[in-house]
């Protein structure tokens, strides 16, 4: 009888980890070898570009994943016949959970119908982009941008034209930055929750929208707009998001 792969199923997941398993293969010649593959593209073909090296057990504990991101897993089983047979499991779809901010991360102060949420010690967290882990170091200037799933990513500033969002903390505990890991950024101001009037990009300049009451929009150019700060969250029309506000140094901890 021909070799038949078992079914791949999800065991558990967090924002950056996943545990998946595959049932034992049947038919063929035991013992069997199980090899895991992972991709962010549905319907992928297992190969050298998506193999998870060393993941040869039926249960895989995967780490270093990006929060709120969909991953696809397949397991290829090989038997021990003189001419080994292989078979591929079903494609398992798994979405990591969204990052949950600690409840004590902010000091909340109600002002004029808004909520002033000041980052403790003027810092904020972001994920490290998959292509930037080898270029970052403590104290480096960084900028942020949106991934396909709206996750705040931090990347190195590569030119004077880049908008510096902040600086990686000098006392960051990681000696080597890991792709998809979190990094703490020192900011030069406080953060307010404000209401965007249109969709936009993370890190863009936030300006007052004089056509609304208390609204902000992405700057359209150097047209003399009243610049409020820079969007920390990806601005979505009608959804409150955080805006980094630049203030004089003597007011930072007021």
C-alpha cells in the first residue's frame, strides 16, 4: 500500500509562537521521517525556500513569528523503504494573535474629551522587520512603517531624508536583534489618542483637519498645515489612534 501522510492540526498559538502537530503516517514502511515547511503564501509547494531546518518531529514548536499574521504549514513524510516514498499532509492555516499591550504601559489622564496616554519613560515598542535584524544596534535612529497586516515595524534610517521616529534604547537587552522580535524605541515626546478623518500611513505627519472638530489627517504637503505630530498607529478614518506629539523638553514629564 502507498504511504499516506497524517493530518496537520493546530495545538496552540500566541502572538509570536505556534505549536502544530501532524498525525502518524499510515501504510508505507516504518519508521517514518516528518519534515515541516512554513510559508506566508497559501497553496505553496514544500521546498528549500520554505523548509524549517531541523523540524523533523511530529510536533513543531515554532517561534519568532509576527503577530496577527497568517502562516501556512505542511508536513512531508518519508518512509524507510529501499526506494523511499513521500506524501504531503494537508495545508494547515494558522493566524498568530495580535500583540496585547500591558495595562500599566500608559498613564491615563483625561483632557478635553481626549485621553492623554503618555508612554512611560517616553518609549514605545515595535516589531523588527524581517530584513532589518542584522542592521540594527542600540542607540540607532529608526523609522516605522506598516506591514501588510498593519503591524508597526521598525527599520534603520538609511538616508538623511528618512523621518527619524526615535532611537533604539541604549540599554536594550538584546545583543543581537532577532527578526520579528520586539524592540523598545526612545521617543522625543508624548502620545495622544486622536481621531483620524481619513486613512493613511504609519509614521506620516499628522495635521489638524480644520473641517472637523478635533480631527487629524495626513499632511498633503508643505501647505502651511498645523502639524500636530506623527502617526504612531496606522490612521484609519473614524478609529482613534496614537499620535506622537513633539513638545518642549520641560513639558515631557509634566
